[in-house]
C-alpha cells in the first residue's frame, strides 16, 4: 500500500485510538522513512498531548495517554547489541497498559516479544512524498486498525 503523509498520519491516529494493550509495534525503514511520523500519529490517537520528540538520543520516552494507557516510544538505532537493551528497561516492557512503539526493532534481535507487529516504510523511487507500507503480524498481537489492507486509503 502506498500512502502520502496525511494518509500515514490518519492511519496512525486510528491505530492509536483503537488498539488494545499491551501491544508492541516495530517500525522499520531507513532514516527519513517516516517511522517517527507514524509513531507520533499513533501517540496522538492514543491521547498523548504535546510534542513527542524523536528518541534518537534518549532512546526511550514514555507518555501518559488516554486513561490507563501509556505510550512508550523507543529508537534502537544506536543500540549496538541486543544485550544493551537491559539498560533501557526492555524486560519490563509490555505492561498491560502499554503501547510500545520501537523504531529499528531489528536491533533487538531475539529479544523482540513473541507477539508483535512489524510495519515497514520505504520511499518509492522518484516519489519522496509517498511511502510504501507493508505490515506483518508476528505471533498473535491485538488487532490493528486498517489491517488487512483492504480498508486502507479510506
Ligand atoms: N508519505 C509520507 N509519510 C511519512 N513521512 C513523509 C511522507 N512524505 C514525506 N514525509 C517526510 O519524511 C520525513 C520522515 O521523517 P521521520 O518520521 O523522522 O523518519 P524516521 O523516523 O523514519 O527516520 C518527515 O520529514 C516527513 O515530513
Ligand atoms: Mg525516527
């Protein structure tokens, strides 16, 4: 599926509004692919108020969202080895109230939770305004708005 930025944001907001917790979403794609744009939209839909800065340097930010929901936004780009995740509180993630959004989830290797979504964003050739989006379900995470893709673009 191919979406413009407005479409990505609209989809993310719907995910944040509707997803059940705990849920873990890995956001994949090169620098500038739109992982943080999507993470912010999911946070907005979940009720995070105010700005969600990029976690590129702090690696993890937590936000209170709608009642009883917390959004955890992480960026693992600088994580050299999965073993380094312990310092980020990795083993505590997945609490019943948490929406966990992880950029560069591949850095976590085998430490990814059994049940999660992977959303991959990429820039189509010669279309810097669009993103190809692919979604894969690993294990049995809670339903995701707009998946399967038939309802996308509405
Ligand atoms: N269709 C699109 N979807 C998402 N972002 C887009 C799109 N088109 C252009 N952009 C731009 O691409 C950039 C994505 O940046 P960001 O989300 O920080 O990337 P990442 O976190 O993957 O490194 C933003 O500047 C955004 O405005
Ligand atoms: Mg980012």
